[in-house]
C-alpha cells in the first residue's frame, strides 16, 4: 500500500483539523486498530453482516446485457445489502466500534441519505441514539430516505448553510463532534476526512472486494476490469482494494459528468483539469475550488456523487495511473438505468448507474475486453421520485396531485 | 483596576465594506487591544452559525481574498497602533500558495496569522514562511490536547498562543472553571496567551482577563454587527463601541 507517512497516500490525506479534534481522532485510531486485532469484535461484525445485512451479496452474470453488448459483464449486487446500498458495511462497523469505545451517542452526515439511513438502522439495531445531519436541498429531494431514518428512530437535522448539500452536512457534523466527542462517535460515511477515517471506511468497505474476489474465483476467473462510481469513493475503494496488488486487473472509477462541462454543472475531480489540490474538511486531496480556494458548486442527478472532493487514496491511485477515471453524464446514467432494468431486471441506484453507463459505452466501442464486474453499490428504488420525474413526468405529476388530494381528504 | 484587554473579531467585507470599516472604528475607539480579522471561507467548519452565516453572505457577493487583504491594509493605515491578526482556514492559504499568502499578509501590515486547521506539526510550511517574512503564526490550542502534545507545542516557543477555551464551536457561553485556568497555565510556556471561545459578557471577560494577555471576543461582536447593520454604519460603530466599553470596563461594579 502506498502509505508513506502516517495517514497519507502519497501527498494526499493527512489530519488537517483544529486542535480540538486531534485527540478524539487519536482515540478513534487507537480504538479502531485494537478492534481490528480483536477476534471477538471481528466475529460479532461477521455475524451481523450475515444475519442482519444479508451478506454475502450476490455476484450475477448479466446474461442478457452481455449478449446484447457482445461483452462478458457481471454485476456485484451490493445494493441488495440491507438499507439498499454498500453504506451499511461501514455504518455497522463504526457503530459497533462506537459501542466498544463506550460512546453513548452517534452522529452522521448524509448526502443522498443512504449513509444516513444505514447509520440510523445500525444504531437502532445496536441500541444507540442517532442524529443525522442532512443538507436541506438533499433532504427535500430524498424525502423517502428522511422518512426511513425517522422510522429507525434517528433525529434528522436539516442543514441550511452553504450549498445545503453533503459538504455542509459534514461541516455541521464536525461542529457537533467538536463539542460532544466525549460521549459521541462521528460515523463519517465516505473514505475521506481526516485520518484515520479513510482507513476505517476502506477497511469496513473492503468486504465488497473480498467477496467479489472469492465469488469470481469460485466461477473460475479473475476479473479483467472492475467499474465503480466515485463520489467520495467509499464503494469504489472497498470494491477495488482487494485487487490493487494485481496489476492485470483494470480499474475504472466513474465520476458525475452532470449536465455539462462548465463549472457547477458536474462533479468531475479526476478525469479532467477542473480540480486542484486543496485542504478541506480535514484532508488534502483533489477538490473543485476556485482560484482563492473557495469550494465551487457541483451538480449531479445523483445526490451521492455531487461531493466536491474525492477520498485521498483514490486521488493518489488516480495520479499513479492505477485507477483510470472517466465520467458519465446525467443522461447516460439514466439511459443505463433503463437499459439494465429492462433487459436484466436489475434496478441500479442513480449513482451506480454511472458505472453501468461506462460499461455500456466501452462495450459499444469494443474496448471492454474479457470479464468485467460492475459494482452496483446501491439499488434504485430510493430514486423513484427522481427517475419518475424525468422518465414519466406527466404520470408522476398526476399521481402526486391525486396523492395530495387523497391525503387532504383523509386528514379531515 | 486595569482595563481588560480585548481581541475583537471582524469578518472582512461584513456586513459590507462600509459597515466593516464602521465596525472596526467602533472596536478601536472602544479600546480593542487587537483586531482579529477573518477572511471568509466557504466551509468554515470550526465556526458557529453567526460567523458561518456572515461569511457566506460576504462570499455570495463574490468577495475575494485580495479584497480582504486590501481592507486590512486600509485599516492598518487608519489604526496603525492596533495589531491585526488574520484568521482564516487552511485552504485559502494553501490554494493561493502558503508563501504568497504569508507575503501578502505581511504586506497588509498584519502582525500574524491564525489558521486553526493547519496543525502546528503539519502546517504546510506556514510557520517557516511567517518567520521568513517577519510575522507570527499563532497556534490554536484546545483543552482536549494531551500533555505530550502541549509539551511539543510549547517547545515551538511561539510569540502567541490562542487558547480555545471550550470544547466546541464559537458562539456559546463559557463557564470559567479550574480546569480552564489550569489549561491556560499549561499552554502558556513563554508565549502570550489570547484566550477565548464563547466569551460574550463583561463579567466573563473580567474573570478571564487576569490570566491572559487578551480576551478573545468573536461571535458576540459578529451578532451585534448583524443586528445593527440594518440601521447603518453609525449604528454599528456606536453599538460596538458600547459593547467594547462593557467588556473592557467590567472591573467596575455594575
């Protein structure tokens, strides 16, 4: 692994936090390292991954799509995990760790809501009170996940500052933690932030790659290409990490191409010249910032891919050329979502549909050689509010109007 | 009894250029020992809601770091006797280039820099650049620091240490207890201590004043600027001057 200094991946990573958070991060790092050496912790986590999360998640051959595209495509159905995405792997691991540390309260940030809902569920399962910070823009467009978090007993706090999205939720969670770390653990949801978070999140997410390696081995092959979408990058680093040492495995990270090339229309950090080295939210990486270093607005149809930065290890692996980064637009992601739903009976989350879109594109260009595995990091039911508004606008509109009418009638 | 020394907080460009000069005037005429001027950053995760909201308002006008530096230069021309510290976040210094940033801070007449998310032992060359340009880089110390880390910090022998007195964000009340006073003693070393986080009343300032070189008051001023700004610059000046009198003159019975 390319860790040269503690907490760094080449020049990226580090722990750029106000002094107040230094000690809680040290405490977390110690506790995490101890837990990873503790057979009881590992056993308990494994048991819950199996009995509660539903692991292992399946690996399936996409027979129809492979035939249509003249390629050999497999899908790691990670979205079949409980709460609908890979996020539960990290949330469950960290909430269990928080319990082991003697913490009595958990906080989390969430963008699309998937990390929030996973943390809320894990907290309910393990009997911990949970507060989730969520940008108000995200909360508005991901109402089903807000409802889900509340069903699991979490308190969802709407964040009205800045761009009112994921990065602002992270700021708010950091503020809470700076005043509450004595009894509170902050469950950060992506493989970024100050050390040791990138290591913790990668470790808990690495089960995706480990299972994929075992499952492909059972079928008698080593994948030639792995494709994953990259927001902050937790599903990608978890999927890729078991294969990093094998140079023959080609890895592709797909960023949100959004609706255009201009600043504010996408969230492309690695596959063009839009980003810069920056130090934000406790770590150094590639970020979308202006000349002064102010964070720029981003856009993606998927709330999980519009974060302006990228996990430090992925930034380093991208610069080293170990991972190839590319992009898919909003439109391409929607088309891929429809394609796989119609032909394979598999519904990708909008985030993961970006990875599917690139598989389709490469296959059409005849450059998808050998066996490819796409990580479907999330399933798409959570996005029905968004996809319906685009793909069947009129029907959706009349449903909502009728639904409102029904609601008001039953209210009386 | 001696007057309480106050380091008072301003946000460059807030509520607007004219209002900021009016605020500075109120603070200086009220007797500020130091001015701490914050260059707004889009993601100020160590600040509370009052400062955060003010910063995003300034940035929504397209405010640039260079404008902030110029404002500081102007204030130094008006009030050469009051030392100014620039407070901001790592990324503004880092993206512009640590050395260029320090050079322009020095050129603006600032005494030093306070950048809480550049830890003293991973500061990207900030302190070295400050030494080169003859200004000071102020370490922000916190009560959660381990004894080893405090010792490592005091070995730096910096001219100033900023002691963040409570575990948390700016803008909430502070209760001064024994642990806070012992924390101040432990971080002091050979440095002058600027102590604050959550100080908003004359009574709090008077409690703290004997133990520090200056008492830092931040969010309380920003909130006052916010509420006075609707009535115009004169209202800002007089509100801040009055508040400053309360903070500095608090040794008299009220």
